[in-house]
C-alpha cells in the first residue's frame, strides 16, 4: 500500500497523455483514498507493480530481481520518501525562481534561468551586462558608500540587473544605497545572513529580500532619511 500515493500521482499524470494508464490511475486513486481513510486497500496495485518490475528485471538480471522481490516493501518506502522529498524540493526551487529569480538563492547555481517573458509584471528589460564595481561613479549613480541602506548583489544575477534599473530611476530623485558586492566579499553571506540576491538591509537590520519595484524600494529608503 505504500506505493499507492505515488502511483496515484504518477499514473494520474501519465493517464492524461495515454489512456492505457487510466486503469492503473483509477486503482491508484482508489487505493490511496482507502489508505488515507484508514481502510484496507481492496485492490492489488502494489502486487501488480511488484510483479511487473521484478518480471522485467528477471529478463536481464535474475539474481538482482530476486533481491528486489524479497525486499520490495523496504524499497517501496525508500522510493516513496525520495519521491515526496524531490517534490518538496522542486516546489521550493520553483518558489525561489518566482520570488528571487533563481532556484538556488544561496549559491546561485541554478540550471533554469527565467527568460524575460517569465519575469512577471515589472515590464523592465534585462540588461546583458553585470553591475559594475562598488565605487560610486557616473556608471552607478545610485551607489554611495555613506548611504545607510545596504544593497547586496552579485554579478550575473538577473534580478540584480533588473534592480539596477530601478535604482537608476531612484538616483534621479536623490536616493542612494551602499554597495555590498557579494562576489568580491563572500564573507557577507554569513556575516549579514544573506539568503538571496538582491537584498536590502536598513541600519536597524530590516531586510527586503528579492527584486523590489520602484515604490516599495522608495518607501524603504524614505524610512531611513
């Protein structure tokens, strides 16, 4: 019965594309429902899966198939735990992509990089260059080493580049942030508890994590004037 939930999900998705999986999907949902309502499963889905898997393995490696057959219950638990753990991690990665633009906010190693069409309603074009050096200058008019609000960013961060354009607009109204370049100063990650970029931190420790549009960021900067 331990595979019922997994089978219900997997075969349920596969049945959308192929009618041949619909009988298995129905059995999976029925068995899962009875299991969740603390009733004995009256279908033999797990036995069918056990026979099908070990039968195929017998064609290639009989000794291994025998071990799988005799340890199928334990392997079912391992597979189920790994399945749901991967689903949770995938959901967490998807959440990070939506909120901060990368599935790995701590290390920045993400195989998926959102395209411009997936960046939401900000309607800001993405520049191909990286944010320049920390020193204030004409290229970065929004940087001021004496500013009270800290701006944590890293090169190659798409959302940091988007934030650059917002900061450029704010600079025209006299707003500045203190540059905190994480690539040049990796100790900032632990020192300031940075989990994602961009991140803004006020002098009282208040944090704004992720890309900020003009008005929310201006409100933050106004609160420390």
